[in-house]
């Protein structure tokens, strides 16, 4: 029904590894020679897929490879992927900052990009002067800015300081002002890169609301790159996942987010150990972390109970002398707390030990578990560090509420009472 | 980027580009941005300085004074009927304009890398805004020149403006474009060969001595005929000499030399835009 406003066909971008920019003369000459013979560029073939931790034989690498995307008018497309997956490269090509190596982008509308807020802000200029300069850099004309000036100032909440040089602003005010200019930009297609990761909670709320207006209310097409799954989930109508420069998933936002969260080799929320941990007294079969009543392949979300299951065979005759302890670490590697199976005694033979974290207890983030097998409540006879890791994703939040990360790692659901009830 | 001839799409982004991609329509669309850059350049340079815009005046005045003492009083260079201070001031104002156009545009990519990596606009807006900013400064310096001109005239100096002064704006445009052309060439090459950065500073200094700024062209021919060609092949020498002829009726005016300057300017500008266009497309990947 709605027409395609942006079409990306076979888009690829190649980078040279190592000393980028010096560009060897011999490579240049070879290219030129092949061109003369009307052969394809020799270096375009040898590029390897962009996998950071795997050293490739080639000096050239594909940051993007054969990307095909169609965006319909009024769609809000989320683009997610790990660092180095090619998100920024894609946005840079769409914003005409860099050129693709092959392929083509066709657009029916004007694209404005917000890869950063406050591009070109000059600290010696006043807030008002910077509104004009920044607006013009983003592609507005002077008369357009003049029309919106009052709205921009009001939205930024910097009325008092508007004729003060920006160098006297706090960093928060600077961002507010910059975002305010960007928010009143009216292109056909808006390209946004994680600019919402700034500012305080109140302002984030305002910014998300504004984005909502832009996409839903005004029917504008938006391409949105973010690491914040909560805002992707609430804003986007469709999402795609980039991995190593290729589109690996393209579909509904929820599916894309869970695809992204469970992807990646370094995330293991369920492991079978085979004979790897087979000790004298016990044999550890498997450990899994998931939401209760969901599959291990589903993404773990913060607003549901989390279940940690340990499967093991106890071989010695004195199971009451032993228990399991886990230490849980956050993504920074800081220990958070430990928990033990002392309340559920082990039995001889097969054991399936389950532990439950209440809903909302763990905040979104990545966690690591270390496994300890304890004898006589004091001696660890087996220690397996970082045996399991898992990611807890944001639950779906209502539009207009805070989308950023709350402080800390746990959010216990305490009881609250109002004495006047 | 090229505007697609297929009216189905507004424009397309691909690696193919035209040989020379000078989209005047697009530059015109961004004219507001150009003037906002000019405004920024003018008002931010001397912010938080005590003398502020007075620096626009102090620089040429003291240079002219120094030149007068060294070259005219100590080294006895003759400037004929024209007071040597006025002679130097004319040369320096003109030369400064050219020099600031050249050096100002020559670091376009290096000093705007941050902005260029975040947002698109026709990159040529930046060097154009530098040239216009310098035009503004040149205007101020011309006003001082007129002030001193009147002062000397009232005090009975034998000076008069030449009728060809009506062509002075053309001369200013040529100078601006010549500086722009070289500046764009250098700015593009600096992104790949950083050594050039060091060359510009003293290269421009040396070029001044070959541009007949502190001596009349005739003097060079008379005293050093063997090396006069160095000056005669320098397009800027004709510009400086012609400017002095227009302002002070001093020296000679060579239509042939001026034509030569025009041709060189056009060639330099052509290649400047060509290389600038090529660089703006890939510089973000190589910076």
C-alpha cells in the first residue's frame, strides 16, 4: 500500500586493514592496470568477511556486504547489531558521508542524518547563533529555522541561556539544545544513530516522545540505530540485525531483538558438558538459564521469572555433605552476590537443581555465573569460572516512560504501603 | 552522488561519479549555511581578545611600517612619486587577501574532519565561505588604505587613482579564485601527504618575495634581469602590480600579464575543483 521510499541494492563497502590512507602505489597501479584490461578490480574479490577477532589473510575487509533493504514510506526501521557489525558504515553511506564500494542507494526523499547531536556547534557562539548554524548544517534554510526558532528554544528548555556563549553551558544543556534543533528538522527520511543515549531521564522521555511524534504522528520515515533494546522495541515498526556486514535478520521488531540477543558465540545461556566436568563425587551434565516456562532459545527478559537449572549425577554415598554455590558477576566483572543450594539437599544419583530469581530482580545487562562444588560447607572441590553467561533484555516498556538503564543491577520488587490507606 | 535522470528517484548514492561534479544548484541551496559560516568565522576569530577586530587593522599596518623601514629606508628601494608606506600598504593588503584565501582553504579537510564525518553538505561550501570571510577582512583593510591615501593626498603627495579602478573588483575576484584553486588543490593533497602542511607556511612566505609585493616589477627587471622571469611567470606578481597601478597609478599594467593570470587561475581552479571533488568522496575513509 505505501510506496517504497528508500531502496538499497547490493550495497557493499570495503575497507583496507592496517595503514589506512597511505594506500600503496603498487596496489593503485595494479588496480589501474586491471581497469585498463577491463578486468574486475583484483582487490574487490579477496576481501574477507568482517570478523574482528579472526585474523584474515586479506588486507581488505568488507564492512558491508550485499545489503538489500527496502524501506516503505512512514516506516520506522530499527537497525541493531554488535559493535563493528556495519551499522555506522551503513548510516554513513546513507548520509553521503562516505561512498559505497559497490551497489546503489536510491531514494525518493531527502535524507537528513543525525549521527551526532550538535555537529558544528561553536563554543564561542551563543545558543541562538548555534541554533542557526547547526540547523543550516543539518540542511535547513535560514527562513525555516527562523520559523521554528521559538519552538526550538522552548523544547530545549534553555530560554535563560539562549544568548550566552555555548561554552558556558553544562554538557547536558548543550545536548538539549542540539537535540532540540535536530528534533525540528523536517526531512523525508531521518537517519538517527544512538543520539538518545545522552541527557537525563526527563529529557530522554521528551526525546523519545518527540521521535514518536516524528515517526507516527507526522508519518516520516526513520532509520534508527541503537543499542538500547527498550527504545528500539517501543519505536520501531520493523527491525533488522546486522552481523559481520550482512543482514542476518529482517522482520518484526520483537523477533529481531530476540534474534540479536541470543546470537553471538560468547553468549551461552545453556551448556551441556558431556564428560568435561566428571569428578570423583559428581558428574555435571548441563546448566541452563532461561525465563520460567519459556524455551532456552528465547531471549531472557527482565520482567519475568528467571530459572537456573543444574543437571548433575551425584556418585558418592554422602550427598548431604555437599552443595552447589554460584557466584554471579556483572558485565564489568564485578561480583554481585552468591547463592547456594543448601535449602535443597542433593541426592544420590541424578539431580535437577532449580533456582529462581523473581521477576524484575535482575536488571537488563549481561551476567556471568561461576560454579562451585562445596564439601562440608567450606571447601570448594571444584571451581568453574564463568561457566555460563546470559543476557537479560529490557522488557517492553510503555511509550513515554524512561528508556535508559536504571542505576545498579538489581531491582527487587519491595513492598510499599501508604499509611493513609 | 549524482542526480538521477530517472525521475522515479530523487537521487541515488553509488560509487559511480561524474568526471567533474560541480552541482551549482545544490550549492545555491546551501547558501544560508555558507553565510552562517562566514558569520561564524568573522565573529569568533577575535572573541576574548582585548583589541578584537582591531587586529584586522594592526597586522597590515605594522607589516607595512616594517617593510617601509627595512626595504625603503634601509635597503633604499625606490617607489617613485608614491610614498613608500602607501606603496607597501597597497601591496600588503592585496597579498594578505590572496594569502589568507590560500592558507584558509588549504586546511579545509584537516580542520573540518569532525564535521565532515558526521553530516553531509557540499564540502565546497567551506572553502567558499573562507574566501568570502577574507573578502570582508580585505574590505576593512581597504578602508584603512583609503584613510592613509586621503591623509597623504591632503598633505600634498603626488598620487592619483587610475581610471581602471573600475576593474578592481574583477582583480579581487581573480585573486580570490586563484587562492581558492591552489588552496583546494593543497587541501586535497594534504589528506594523503601530510608533509605538504609544513611546506605551505614557508612556501607562501617565499612566494611573497616573488610576487612584487615590496618592490615594483620594473626594479626586478632592472636589477636582476637574469632572474626576472621568476617573477614574470608568477601570476600573483601581475595581480599585485596591477592593483598598485589601479590604486596609485604606479608601475605598469600589462594586459598580457593579466590575461596570463586569468588563464592560470582558470586552470588551477578547474583542477582544484576536480581533485577536491574526488577527495571529498573518499577522504573520510583515509583521514
